[in-house]
C-alpha cells in the first residue's frame, strides 16, 4: 500500500505509535523505530517507508547567559544560607542583580542563533520555559524572547513544568519539527530567583538556585549533534509533594518568600508520603532506561550525563550515581559553580561542554531531568 493511500487516521498515529494491524505498537519518542513488544510477525508494507521519511532532528547550537557568580562561603558568612544548605557542595552561585529571566534567555538565544548559522526566518517555533516569576504578571515572556532574538514571525509559547520545562520543551519542539511544521525551533529558559519573592538559598532540599538564561536551536537540516532517542514520563499523583495541605490563594505573592519548605513538610504528614520516593524513582528510572534502550546504549557508553544541578553532599548517594554514572561523567564540577538553573540545567550543561571543547565526534551525551509534579524526560544525543 503506498503511503499516499494510508488512512489519515493511521498516519496521524506515527508519532505516538505505529499501526500494526489492529494494534498500536508504541514508539513514545517518535524515533525511527517501532516497538519490539509487538507480537505480530508482519508489518504493513508502508510501515518502513513512513519510518524512513521521518526527519532527523539535530542540535544546531546551545548557549547560556550566566549571571555573575557569588561565593557560597561569603553568603554563609552573611547569614544567607541555612545550616541545611551549607554542606551541599555548591561553591559559587549565579546571582543576577538586574537582568530578568527573559532578558537572559533572549541574550542566550541571540548567541545560539548566531552560532547555529541558520537564517532566523527558518525558525518557526519558540518555546520559552521558566520555573519562577518572569518579571511581570500577566505577560507573555515567550513573545518577548522570540521578538528579541528571532523576530516577530515565529509561533511562541510559554512552557511550565518547573525544572523539567527546558528539556520538556525540547521534546515538544523535536516533535513539532518531525511533523514538518517548521525547519528549525528555538527552546529557551530563563529565571532570576530574587528576594523577597523567593529564598534561593532555602526553598528546596539539596538545591541552591542560580540565575541564567539558556537557548538550544533544533533543526532538521544539520547540527553538531543528533537526537538519538527521547523518552518522557509522568506520575502526576505526586503534584501534592510541593502543595501539601495549603489552600489555593486568590493572587500570587500572598506570602513572601514562597513557603515551599512549609508545604513540603505538610505533605510528609500525609498517608501517601511514604510511597512518594519510590514512585519518583520508578518514574525517573523508567524514563532514563527507555532512552538508553532505544539508543542501544548503557551508562558506560555515555560520555557525559547532564543531570539536574542538585547535590546532597556529606558522602550521600547523588542523583547521577543512582542512574549509574560517575562524578566524572556528570557535570557536577560545573553545576557546583553556578547552582540549579531552574529549567535550564540541561541546556546550560550542553552549552558548557560545547564551549569548552569537551565534545568529540561519536560521543553519546545523556540529558535527563525531572520536574516537581512529577514529570520526567531523558534524551540521548550523538555528537557528529
């Protein structure tokens, strides 16, 4: 059966699953493969043609606009850092005294576009992810970032999924490009964790927030890396971890700084709390392992693993270790000098590797993240 005669209802399934007879064989990342779990011994004659016609998505450029960093030891001396966060292992934190998240994102975007060597007219989608307040209420930060970097023409949307926003937006953008809606897309992040709205030093366990903007340009034409696999997952029953038993407020900023530690403590008094960590690990591991499996790789094959910039310290098991990576494979040596950049850790880490000449042809790079809620994503890139 030629592709042109395949029912549209079946063609529309190819990015979430490939039709095999009356069953759907899931390929969750939209990659050039079909599920090995299918029990059928045959394939429709048009199946392979559809797979071959799906475009490869490349990373054309990555950039980070980082605020000036301050010494954690000096912040401790000033009484800014509570005892719970003094021994996490962070050395310096990026702190913006003026620039907002969207401004830093636009700056990173302009740099990434210039390095991509693409014409800005080719960029048909801009997704801007943020974790915190963008400088104004009731204002489209994505439109600002798009206009300040690409121009007036691209379709621009804000993406909200906490620390997973940037990597999640990359997943959405890659699907958009695979679907043929544009040749290139821009994904940005940007946050400034300024007081009194938030206490960067004491909001979440194992985290000190840093200020930065990041940008990644994706293209179906060319780039320095290609997306080999991209897996996503979720357990939305965990959204209460940072809501606790707190009532919904009528407006933002009713309490400052935002009382996340209090709400988290409320959650841990609830009956479902003991099972939460196990649920989180299950979701993260499943997503991470799926990305590795679809790339035909294992942790030892990964040259660099860009995991969220958080750290427990004190000899406790770290996030990169539970995923099977060494500290040398991780970018903790970089993360400890900037802080957790909200939705931008993965993009910032990739830009850092690229800018410092730490990527070689054939290297596999793992990008993995999680956002409170919880949602998960993992991508394997091959450096070209």
